[in-house]
C-alpha cells in the first residue's frame, strides 16, 4: 500500500512542462498563527506573545521525504504608548519526496487606532500592518520521484524519462512584502450579551517576487485573504459560567502563476467554535475550547475549465488554556485534525496540526496604565 501512496505523491510532482510552482502554506488553526494570517495582528495581544505551530500531512507514507510538513514560530510585542505592535515570524515548509523547501523570516509592524487614554471597550478599533520577509526556496531535483518510475506493487522500479530543464534553478532567494488591515467592532460592551465582530483583509506578495525554482520567468501571484469572526458572550443558566460562541469565516485566493497560465487556487473555510471559562476573567482560571469547520479547496483554470479539482474536508479542533505564574500570564495548546471526505479520503491520512501560545501581558514596552483585568481586547484562540 505504501507504494500506492508514493505513486499518488509522485504524480503530484509530474512536470510535463518542466515547471514547478507552489501555493503558500495554509494553517487550519489560523487564529493560533495570527502573524501569518494578517500582519495587522502584530502587537494585538497585550504585552509579549510567543506562538508555535506545526502542520503535517501524508502521514501514512513511510519515510521523512514523503511528508508535507510546515513549522512556524512567531513573536509579537505591544508598544501601547506608541499605538504600535512589532513582530518576528519564521516559517519552514517542506513538500513531498522532492524536498521542495521554503524558508521565510520576516519582521512586522502594525499601527493601532486605540490610544492609552482609551480602553478596549471602545466601539471601534482599527489596525494596519506590514510584513517584510526574506525567503529561501530550494528544490532537490535528484530526490524527485516521477510517476513513470513507480509500480503500484514494487515501488520505484525504473529511472524517469523526464528531462532536467535547461533553465533549472535549484535555489531562489528573494524579498517580499505583505500588508493587512483589521477592524474590531464591539456591541453591548460590558454586558452579559457582548458581541465582537472582527474583519480582516490582507495581501501577500505585493512586490510580485520571482519565487519559483524550476523556472525564473514567472512571479508569485498576489494572495488575497479575507477573514471574519462574530463572537457572542453568554452564560450557562445552570452553572452561571460564561462561554463564548464564535462563527468564523476565511477565504484565500491566489493564482499559481501570473505569466504562463491562468490557474487559480481558492480555499474557503467556515465553522463554529465554543470557548468555555470558569469565570468572567479568563486570565484567572483554566478554559477549554473546541470547534468544527468545513473546508473547500478549488483549483481551476480560466482557459481550460475542464482542469478543475474540487476537494472538501472537515476539521475538528480542541484546545486548553490556563494561567501560569502571576501577572495574568496565559499558556494555551491546541490540536486539530482535517479529514478529506472527497478524493483520497482516509488514504491521505488527513492533516494534523498543533499550536501553542504564551502571552505575557507585562512583557510589553511602554505599557498603558489600565484598570485591573483590562489588559486589552479579548483575543481569539480558535
């Protein structure tokens, strides 16, 4: 069976035209990786925050080189008196048996509309952020496995007939620039029926960098990202404990290339999440959260409409958050599993993702003097 998996992966890397393009990595726990989702989230959480995320798919396939793995780490710093936030982001993404690898290191800045004289209860808040990155994209052509090399029973049995491109570029380093905006709208502030609407929009690859490795004439297509959250606060009538219910939506759209063809990639994710707390101050007691999401990914070509791949998946999410030490410090862990119920289904092994977040409200620079328990806007953990 493992050779059948290798055949499927090898087919994904079959290059009739000797060109290789890759979409940006996408995290299902996108609010657990906020700096990657939207640069306007830099400094969004109070004080100092650390985030870590790991994503893996094609787990049933034996061998390290057969998996798709993505790791990211981020640091976010609030500078309240300057109405600013700063951040650092690192991403390491490896694709399949060909060892196509993308590494990215970036610095972020965001400006917030909230001043020190205002509290987070203000009805409107706006943020604008920028992210500048330096990227390394590498391709090990010798490790690629093509479909004509594979047998469903015996695995790799013959050399490939695919020629090495004359203009093969095995490594490409380039700069990039992203931008984003974020809007928070509060309703019924300070009541038992408080509602928060968050709207965000970001653009990636604004400078249209040449990020491909097997051909140097194309540039990375601009990635559009739209995300929204409506969060409702309520109380359990039996226990009196508060909980939050949130509806979430995200859509990403990106062309696979901007020069040689008209292929596009679109992903839509929507779902609901619940966040249960022991009391009204989430920084004083443990909390649990969970969610259910539906995902649709579509590859389509405007010129050849028959070349369409439509995939659907369902994602389950669970997490735990608890206070540590003093000063309202919070540590959280999340885990999610995405099951593809179209196409390969269970043969792909699904997608596993884990995340962690550490928030230190007292770790920021030039903090505002806030009332007790008012460390900033409630931050989504979903």
